[in-house]
C-alpha cells in the first residue's frame, strides 16, 4: 500500500465513516468533486483517499466509471473499535487550535505555515481555503493571509446561539415554509440511528456534523435562501471552537430526542408548536453552554482561554 499524507488519511477516514454510518451505501458511486466540496479540499487528496480505500477493500474501481462502495462491505468490516474514537487531530484542526490559543499571529504567510508545520504547498492551500470558507481566514490584499477573531471568544459563541434562537424558529413561520417529506424522512433516519448506535460509535466530529445538518436541512424548508445561508455561515464559525471541545455523548441522547420531537410536530402539521419546540431546544442548549466555562490557564506567562470540555452539541 502506498504511503499517504495526513490530509489523505483524514479524508480516507471520513469516507469510511460515511460508509459505516450508512450515508454511503454498498455499490454507491463516489463523486470526487462532491466529496471535495463536502470536506473543503481539492480533488487531488480525495482521489488519493479513494485509492487508499480501494487498496483496503472498502471501495471498488470500475473502468471509466470511477470508485464505488464495495458490494461486499458489511457493518462488521467498517465498525471502528473504541480505541479509535479519540481521533488524531488533523492538520486543519492543529492550525485552528493554535489560532484559538494565540500561538500564531493573526497575520501569516503560506511560507511561514509551511516552515512551522512542515506542510506542503498544496496542504497549506487546502487548509487556508477551508478556513476561508468557514469564515475565519481571508487573503490579504497584496501578500499573505489574516485570521479573523470570529467565534474565538465565549461572547461570540453565545451571540451565535442567540442569533440562531431568532432565525430558526422564525424560519418555520415564514409564509414560504414548505414541508419536504424527503428531508423529514432522511433526518429521522439519521437521528434514530444516532440514538440506536452512532452516538456510541461515531467520532465526535461526525456527531457534530449530524447535529448541524439537522438544523440546516430544516431551515432550508423556509423557502428563503438567506435563512439557510446565514445558518450555514454561523455553524461553520462555531465549529472553530467545537474542534477543541469534547462531546458529551450521554447528553446527545437528549439532543436527538428533541430533534425527533420537532420532526414529529412538523409531520403532524403542527408548525407553530414545532417553532416553539425549536426555540426551547436551542434555549436549552444555550442554558447549558452559558455562561460558557472559560478558564484562564497561565502557562509560561501566556494566558489561553479554554472551552469547557463538555460544551459541544447541536
């Protein structure tokens, strides 16, 4: 088997998780561009990751047709052992962690990042482009990059939740809100599977993704693309903090049950009640997270703000 970069290994792991969770089914075709967009990277590391999974037997390659999930893949082949649940921090997460803890300056160059982390030119480009898409980096005029202080403080994190408490319940009451049965059914499947097995088996990052996806798919039904775009934007920014927090898997059961209750109300046509339930759901999350338990850690004369390790969900 050929050697893989850390980025390729991370993407290969993500794809295998999609297979394990049932998001990618046996014999399903894999779109290189679709996966690149999903993970916020270029197509090259996605192709390398798929080649790696082909060599591992999780994917099949068909002449002139690309890669497909192997028809022979079963749950027993892709379930991750418990000691794999604590994943190695990816290159992207390492950079985010260093920015959150003020170990790197706001203004950087690609050469500086390559020297500090040992990244290749392609890796630096992929990481910075993903950071830009997620709203915490921008290219400077002329030369270099600047990291932005979005969602870097407890106050900003709380403000994001208060913003969500305004727009998510209101989106359900829009005159253009239209129930999409396919969205309801798919989200019910995901949330039910999380309750049955996924909370115990899926890596934290995937659980956080599923929680964000639930809210983004529901707000999409408002018929107002600005609601959806706004939520996607703030969800990406808050993930910057959640990358460095642990997930309380026990509390995720409450989250999933809340999600299923909201779906049932929507299915019954109880839109106003679903809107109230959404506000209570987000308000409960804010109450658990606010005041966010940030502490001051003095290490070598440098103060760093640490997010309490049980603060991430929804």
